[in-house]
C-alpha cells in the first residue's frame, strides 16, 4: 500500500531515516531498563555536582603560595577540550564521536586521581542567523510546503553558477545546506524538529542563542558527559565577559604586529558583501586563491567567422586575455587556444579596452579593480569559441609576434579565463594538440597557415634538453589529446624539470635559472602593460547563502599567518606536542606550511567587534582560537550564565576585565597588576583568577575532527605562541576522521543519519558510547555500526543481570583455596587491568574497550566453563571480577558502571570518585601461557575434527572411493575419543637452528649476522631443508618482539599437568567419550608394540591407528604444541 504524502519536512526526514537505518524491532525492554538506570545515574551525579571541578586553590586557600607547577605535582590535573559547536541545530553523532575522545579521557583521568576538567560552550552561528531573520518575514511556509517536500524528496543537486545558473539571483531566502537536500532555512529548521509555530521566532537572531544551547546541553547530559557547566558561555558580544576576552586577544595580536591591514586577494561572496571564510561555505572549504599572470593579446585581425565583431568593435582595443602560470615561457608562443563550445563574452574594462574571456573570469576581474564599477560587469558582445578560429593576435614577448586562435577541446570554462596561450616546446598538452590540429586541419576547417608555426626552444633541462614536451610525448607514447592520464604525468614532469633544473635559452635572462627568471619575466610583462595579475578561487566555492564566490581585492584586517618568525614558533609548538598519530602530525605540518594571511574581520553576523575598527566584527574563527584559557576563569566571572548577565561568585563586572587585567591573569610573573581607575578591581581577586589559570593551563589535550586542522587547530597553535609564554602552550592535539553510519557517509537527504538525540533514544547512552569507542581512534574515517550498538544493549543487560545474580547469591559459590583455573582467571583479570590502563593512557579507546570489556568477558566465559566440573566458580574471585570489570569499563559506560557499583556491589560513593585499579598488577605469566595453551589446543582439535569431517564427506561422495586410513574414516557422529601426545623435547633440527641463531645474535642490539648464520646452517646441512627457513623467519619475528629471550623456549608451565586438569573441560566442550593424554615417547612405544603384536599374534586385531596411535602425527609433537589423534574406538 502506497504511503500518504508527508505533512511536514520532519515527517519526510523521519521516513527516510527509518528506511535507511536499523529497524530495532518491537521489544525494547532491555534497552528501556538500561535507559532507566542511566537517568537515575545522571540525576544522582547532578545532585552530587561531581563534575564541578575547582582547583585546589579554591578548596584550600592556604595553598596560594604554591606555584601552578608545584600545585600540579601535589594535585595532578587534566584539562581537555573540544571545539564548541555552532548553535544551529541538534548535535549530530559526528559531534558525539569527537566529544567522546575527551569524555573517555576525562573519565579515566578522574579515576587515576587527577582533577579532570571538561568544559563546554556554545558558538554563535553566522549566516543562518541574519539571513534567516532578514528573509523570514517574506516567506510563507504553508504556501510553499508542497514544493519544499517535493524538493527534499528528490534531493536534486542544483547546477553550479559555472554551469549557467546565476546564484546571486536565487530566490531570496534560499540557503545552501550541507547534505540535506533542502534549500530553505525553514525546511532545515523543520527537519531538525523545530515546530512550525516556533519557526517565526527565529527572525530574532538572539532567539537562536536561547533555543539551541539548552538542547545541546540536554543531549550532552543524556549522553553522560562529565561537563562542568558552570564554565559555559556563548561566543558573542552578548556576553560582555567573553567580549572583553576577545577584545584583549585582538588588541594584543595587533600590538605585537600579528594583525595587519592591506589590500589582498580574498575569497569573497558578492551576495553577502564580505569575505567568505571556511565556516561560511557549503562547499569548497580550505580552498584559497590562485594567482595567474594574464597576458593581453591584442586582436590584429578577426577570423572569418568573427567578421561581424570587426564592424561592431571598430576603433576599440580588443584583447584576448590568457591566464598562465608560466610567464617565463611566453617567448615560445605559437598559437592560442579556445574551447569550441564555450560561450565567450567581450567585456569593457575601466580603461575602455575590451577583454575576451569567460563570464566567470570577468566576474572575478570586476572585484579586482578592472571594471569601472566594483562588482559590475559590462558585457558588449557574446561569441562562441568555434567562431573565433583564425583570429590573429599579438603574442607579448613572443618570438613569433603574431599567432592564431585555434580550438582545444579540453579548455575549461571553470578554470582560468577560458583562453589558453600555447607554448608547445614545454607544454605537452599544447604540443599534442598542435600536432593533432595539423593532421585534422580540414576536419576543423582550419587554414594550414594557422597551424604552421613550429615550436621554439625557450629553456633547457638536463633531462629533456630544449624540447621537453616533444620528448615526453615520444617517451610516454602519447598519441592523442584525449590521453588525459599520460598527459597529466607529462605535464608534471615537464614543469618540475623546467622550474627546478631549467635554464633560460632566450630573452634578456638567458643563462639564468628558470626559478630566478620567472618572477623577473612576469614583472617585465606587467610593467610594460602586456600583462596583469589576476586571481580566482582554486576550485568551486559556494557560500552558505548559495553564492558562487570570487576572488576580490579587499582592504582588510588580516592575521599574518605564515610570517616566517611566527611560523617558526608555530612549528616549535607542534614539535613539542605529543601527537602520537603519524598522519595527524603530517597533516599539521602540511597545513602550517600552507596557511598564510587569514582575514580576521567581517561585516555582519554575531560576535565581538574589532576594538580599533568597530565597523567590523571579528571573523568567526579568529575569535575562537584560545578560548580554552577563558574556561579556566569563566565560572568565577559569570558562573553558570552563558550570557554573562549574572555577576559571578567573585563579584567582578565585565568592565573591570580590562586588557591589563587579562595580561596579568595569563601572563608570567614579570607582568605587574594594573587596575582600571574607573572600574577598579582588587588584586586579590585578580590573583585568584591567575592561580586558577596557572593550575589548569596548559591545556592537556584538544580533540577535533580532522577537517579543522587546517584552520581552527592551526590558529590555536599560532595564537598560543603569540599570546602565551611557552609554559602555557598546549601539550597535545588529536584529530579524528569523519564518522560514517553503517559503513556509509552520513547524509540527511538519504536518511542515513543520526543525531546524538536519535542515538540516545534508539540505543541509550552506554550502548551509544560503547559503539563510538568501537568506531576507531585514528585519523581515518570511522564507522558507527548500528548492529554493534544494538548488540551492546544485549551485552550490557546480560552482564548486569549476571552481576546481580553472582553478587546476590555469592554465598552459594565455591570457597577455599584457589585451583589452577582460579589462578588462571585471576591472572587474566590482572593482565586485563594492565593492558586496559595502558590503552586508556595512550587514548586508544577501541583497544581499551576490547581488552577491558570484550576480552575480559571472554575470559570470564572460559573460566565458567573450565570450572564447571570442579565445583564451579570461586565466590571471592567473582566479586573481584565484577568490581574490576565495572572499574575498567567506567570511563566508557559510566551509567552501567554506576549502577553495578552502587546498586549491586553496594558501594556508597559514586564510581566517578573511585580509583582505577593499579596498573602494575603482578601477573604470573605462566598462568596466562597455560590458559592460552589450553584454548589453542581446543581450537586445534576442533579445527582438525571439522577438516576430517569435510574430507570424509568428500571421499564418500566419490563413486567407488574408500576412506583412506582411520583418520579419514573418522565419523564425528559415532562415539569418539581424542588422544593427545605431549613432547618433552624439540626436534633435533629445530634445536640446531636455535643454537645457530644464538651464536649469531647480538644480545645487546638483537641484530643477526645473516652471512654467518647462513654459513652455520650450511655446515649443519640444514640450509636447503625446506623446514628450516620458515622456522628461522618465525624465530626472527619473535626475537624482534621479545629480544634474545625468544630463544629460551622452555615452557612456563607443566604441559601434561595442565592438560590433565583441563581434560574434563575438553571432554565436555568437544563431546568426547574420553580425553587420553600420553607422552610422545609412550605413544611411539605403543605404536611399535601394537604393530609387533598385530604381526605376530593377531593380524585381525585393531591396528594402532584404530586405537588412536598414528606414528607420523605423534612424531610431530613439540613442547607447547601437542599432537593429537581423534578416532572412533573399536566397538
């Protein structure tokens, strides 16, 4: 039955999400039980105010004479942060993924005795606020509901401006939303759950700030975040305290020379009337401007198909303007290319001359002072590229002074000016196209004269000589202009060889390196009026207002990122930080190298105003670079009130927070206290703020998505080096990949999307948290798998009920001395403590969960099975396990842990105040080895039985075939036994290999003398033995891991004793009648005895193999790797 038309955008999005994500079925009892426990835990912790973290100075004023460093030694701390999100909707699961990295860390750091601070704030939003407010009054949601639903249902991608649509003329009120399939802000609002009755209220920009922050706070509380909410704030001038902090930051950056003013190329949105920075974009983040040298190629004679233009433009100076990155090669021009199907315009510039180029290029030029009126393009004619063939033009700097316009199919309207000058000596693309046109002149209706000019040597390289393009075309066997892959390779090789190794062959700079000559040639062309600088975006950049951005020359304030001295300090900080993940550090290095000059002012939006130029606001990323320092004192300035309307516990007003006071708080001891005369502040209060800062700073870790490395995190590095002493520089930063959902990119338009609220409602907090931990910790994109979240519900609920049972009925379990398997389980638990602690310490939460939850659960299951025939599990050991399991998982699943800790174990304090088990647990590795030995033996026996069963079935299916020997005749359905053979020595050939390795091993470096080792193996006659090299390679791997001790192959446990004690488990687990354990020597003797008896006494008696003795198998037994025979006993 067809579904009815949805009545709202939200209903449509809900349907899409339901179709795209996991269907949970209809029984939610276990989930709801867990959610109930979670809410109880959250209420308990809120009442205890347990996450309100103060410095020891606050709690113990007598400590005020200790420095921050001295106090941290006495009371260790941890301070972690993540970038505050824009307040334009509910937090999505990707936010939660990044937050979880700090959240898990804070949970662990608390448990190892540190004062762990995790603050959170709310960022203003930018375009949505003002544009939505401006346009809402003219928009009728009801009138356009049907159109909106149809648009959202189809989720069609709108054509870009470069494809013909003028985005500046898009319907007023349309905004570009990322990955939603929605165009109107009202649609986006409704899709995230805002009721239609509330939507008109968002016409007031301040309503956004009132509406969304409480939603984010509620979601984080329901998530179980350990946030100190007293320190929250909103990042606009509506909070006068934060505004004072931003003014101090910007004033000091300007005073130190890091903020500059001047005309510079800037990505710009004509529709918005201001620079369009990364966070203002719906696409094209991180793209900057590309500067070209634009040649002015005067028209000497129009081509045959453009004769009409000659009449229309008589007396006008008309230039084809060709954008090039290689002005030094212009001496070798032979022609100029246009795209046959591109529609070119002829545009009037402010000097009266006319430029032939694409409308896109002309639009950029209009914002670079080329047109009479800024941003206004005057187009006097339009002509298709194919009509321009044969137009004769002047080639500036060219040895051939006059060249012709020719076609090139690969010219793009979206790059450069659409006019491409041709230097076939050094451009593989130009050369192959010129040769192609010579062959196809008749096809293109070209006069042969137009393609008659030959390539001219311009520069020489050691690798390719004076004609790099023809050489590469020949070497790479490129036959067609359509061979894009090979041409791209040729282009790169030609450019690198020419720029880095080339020497000029012609012109006034003959003999100079290309690298040195290039800027000189460019300057000469521009000074002579033959060229001009031109810039455009590196790629398509669309603003959130749905406008295709341009590059504009703007007089603006900018942060001088990339300035050599400042950049060196940024690199110094980066090298000091403990960034464990290699790809993350590499990305930081690349982006610090890439980042230069960032506009720090904008015309409208919300935020703080530039103190020295209040006409402008501080750009939305530039005011958010070091606010982590503000967290350390915000609770004392306006505790709990994000708007700063309420004076905090110290009674300090915002007007008292002058630049000099901030200097004192964040500065070194050399900074003297200065208070404003009109708004005096006592030094005692300033000292308290300073001590708070000095205790919690530096920040221990900053966690973010990897997409923010190139801007926010690099800004954070730069500004810390500018404003703070080295002792206050951040200790580390981490970046995670994007979060996918069920192996696919999250997308609201397809329904494959979850907000944090959705996930909490669907799975509960702890199942969500477990799945986030399981998603991954590295730089690569991670995956939130709903099946894992659903399975986590069952796993948590089952464990909780099991814990309840074993603790409430503990007296019914075994008591007395520990048995072997008690000792094994105890040591496995201790080992899990050590490994889990190490994983948490290294911020490897997937590994911490794996070891401290999944593997420990597995060890418990093995223990339960091991002990079922020896009186069951030990009561005291079970209590130890439940307590340990609860502590190990507490950082990741705190609500589960809180319930077990208090309700089941009866602890009176919160687990949030409990100590993590000591990480130096004494582990008897012989017990660990013994456990793994038994598990491996069981796996091997089971695998062997399965393989034998498959081989028997295969043999039975072959017509006339018979089972070949008792092992192949084994039938798992009949009564069965297993005979295990234990060896007390290694094969002689292996021992000889071990001796040879030992003799050639450097015990200090673990290096092996390979040449000497080979000689020794040859002397022993082992080098050509096919068994030798695999064994040697295996031992080398062990040496690499464990050093020389790897050659000590004696077992840490009594093999036979372990097997005999595990025999009951083996028998029960594998369903054998009996498990018989013998020594290898006994087994060999039994084979010999049975064969002798069969030959002499009773030929018809069962063979040795029928009784479980196979000589070849027995002889393969080695210490730690017993051989075994599975068989059906004779009836």
